[in-house]
């Protein structure tokens, strides 16, 4: 029934993110009760969906709109989603690594030509941390990937970082349930580019390197 439902959905949506129950339950320990296990699963889904909606609805340092989400997800078929959390001195890097190796991911994001990236942190979130997280995620995707990212400042997350990653535009097939595979995306997201391109609010800003400029382009543009 699950496979039939996925096949029906695939014909009616631009992007389909599938999270098998067994992947959700893998985040729970052997001694976790059934009630707590499903509560953990609900929390994972809540954080993942909130990470996407926050990109559009929550005012942030770097805001995205629906057009940015559409650019990455329209007509892309099967997609993968990962979320990660970090705290301490290496919080951004830890959150990025957790996001690209999330228990939600049946496979890696290697080969993804479209990445939607949301970085959420407190007012102490630094430009270096955002750059570090974006670079770590880009290294896990296709070298020609288009990466659109936003940054949300949440005062309740001081000392913590949450990263949500949506990966689309795979040139191969993704086997989600072990028996059901999806066709490749009908068209590539990016062509004829040699480095990942980071978009802020839908505008290409080129390879993102905070060391090259005293004031980053995306901050200069918003003066």
C-alpha cells in the first residue's frame, strides 16, 4: 500500500520527500518505549517541516521567498531531506555534518544538483559559521550544484545551530523503500558551471568565501 501511495503521489507533486517509518524509528534507542519512539518521530518531522517553512515565513538575516523554494523543488521528483543540530565551539560544522548524514537520509546527497539550505541560530551566530556550514554541505553535493540558502536568527537558540537540507535534482535513481525507484529529474537545475553557486534571496553571489571580502556581497546588497 505504501508503494502504491508513493506512485500515486509521484504523478501529482513536483517534489516527493519520503521518510520511511523504519528510518524515523532508527533515532530511538532499544529501550525507548513505543510512545516515546513515535514522539521522537513526530519531533523529527516537526523540525524538518519547520525548517522549510521558516525559510519563507520567519524574518531572518537572509530571507528567501517561495520563488527560491520553487527554483529548487519544482519538477524534481524524488528528494532527500536531512536535519542536524549542533552546540559548542563547532556547532555549525557539527550541525552540517549531521544534516548530510541524518538518519532521515536513506542514502547520501552526493549527486544532488539542487540544495535548499536553512541555517537557524541565535544572535551569536557568526558569518564564519554560516560560511563553514554552507561549504560542508556543498562538498557533499554535485560540484555543479545550485545552492539556495537562508539564515534565520532565533533568540531561543543562543549557543545552538539547526540546519535543514533539502536535496533535489539527482541524475540517478533513489531507492527509498528497497523496491520502489524513481526516474531521474527531467531537467538539470544547473548547467555549465564548475563551482557550487550560492544564491541568497534568489540572486547568484558566486562561490561564497568570507575571507575574500571585508563585507560579504549579500550583506553589502542589503544596505
